C-alpha cells in the first residue's frame, strides 16, 4: 500500500480484511467532531449485508479534533475502516485523498459512497443506493439531502432551491449536482484522471459538480434514489439572507465555470457561455416574479436573479470561496 506524503493513516480497525470489502464510504470532516460522531453512529446502524468500510478524512491537520473524536471507534474496531489525515486543506483535497486511499487499500470494492460530516444516514441508505445502481445499471447514484433546521419555524426554508432536493422520484437522471449523498462506481474512478476533483474549486465548492459533468461527457450514466436520504443538520446562520444570497451567487459562478470548461476549445465557446449568462440574467426578474408568486417567498423569487448575476460576475473573475472561512459557511 503506497500513499503520498500528504495522506497519513492515523488508525486502522483491527481485523480489517480489505480484499473482502464491497463498498467504501468516504467521510470528510473539518471542525465538526460532535456531529462526526453522529454521522458515524448512523453508518454503524446501516441495515445491509454488504461488507463496507469507512474512510474518515480529517482535513484539519493541526488540531485534528475530528480524528481525536473518532480514534477509539476505529482503533477499537467499532467502525471498520481507516482514519486518515488529508494534510492539504480544502474540500477537493479532502475528497481526493479519501478516494485515492480507497483505491490503494481496498482492491475489490465496486462502489464508493460519499457522506458529509453534517449529515445522518437513513438506516437503509447504503443498501438502497447500491440496489439502485444495480437496478438501473448506472455508474453514479445520487440521493436527497433532507434539511433539518435548528428551529422549527425555519422549516419553511426546506422548499428553497438552496435546500430542496433536485429530484423526487427514483430512476435515471441527466445530471447530479452534489457529492453530499453520492455513490460512484469504482470503474469511474479508475477511468477518470487524478486529481478527481479540480483544485480550482477547492474553497468554492463545485468540484463535485464539475467531476460529475466531466464523467457524463465520458459516457458514464446516472440515477437518483429517492429512498436513500441523508438528513443534513442546517445551522441557523444558513437561513440568514446573506448566506442564502452568497450561496446562490456561488451556484451561478460554478454553473458558468463548468459550462465554460465544457465548451473550452470549441469555436466561440466562452462567448456562447457569456451570452447565455446575460440571457439568463435578463430573464431572471420575470422568472423570479413567477417563483415568488407561486411560493409566496421573496427569497425564492430572488434566487434566479442571483444565479444569473453570479454567472455574469464569473466572467469578471468573481468567485465566492465560502469554504475558506468554514465557521461562516
């Protein structure tokens, strides 16, 4: 087993038999030790006969609070798998470290699954993701991230596009947008170049969307599993207007960057992206007004406007790197 110097193994569960592992669950963590334990408890409670292992990627290489919290679970064998340090900071670096470790350590796994350290998995989550992959013969499976708000009066935000799942029914889909609840076939990781997630998105987010988009263009197929939810704990700051506005602008920037890369090398590719962004921005007030009337929410109505604005701002070099200050994210 050969890993690069920027990945360190802190603990490996005793008796782990890597060659018998069918599914690897990767779990990046950064300054959320208490919730990390809740996430791990939900993985321990999975109802499946599939042999799976967990890789926790601690991305806080100095204090390592997450690694300290989870250490005994791995060292004592309660959680099968590995606890590693991803020394290079950033969202994309953490994912890349975990996925690379999975390929290096577990020679026969068929699916890699991703969950974040602010999420709790449904007991049938892992089984339903894998079963959906088998049923539809696809290479990726996404699932809903159901928001759980700190205060009940904030539950109305669940219908906002920032929090609402993209699909409602199980079956093949044209695109997926998030790695917060995602299954990836080993065949995808073996075919796609490393680093899997482009470091240009390291502190902005969107590296997962870009990776999925590039994979689709290589011919890999996608599905959605409505029966494989994770429950995402939403802190109060994420219902503030400033956070929602920043996230919407960021989503617009990511959309523009991914589209620009898709057309790179083609005739007038960047011009086409810019014209589309301008058209979306021009149409956004009308679209926003319709959305506001239907939902009764000015915040939902403003969302397409911020998306269009973010796309246009991307042409001027604007990027909202929300992950650089995780305490504000």
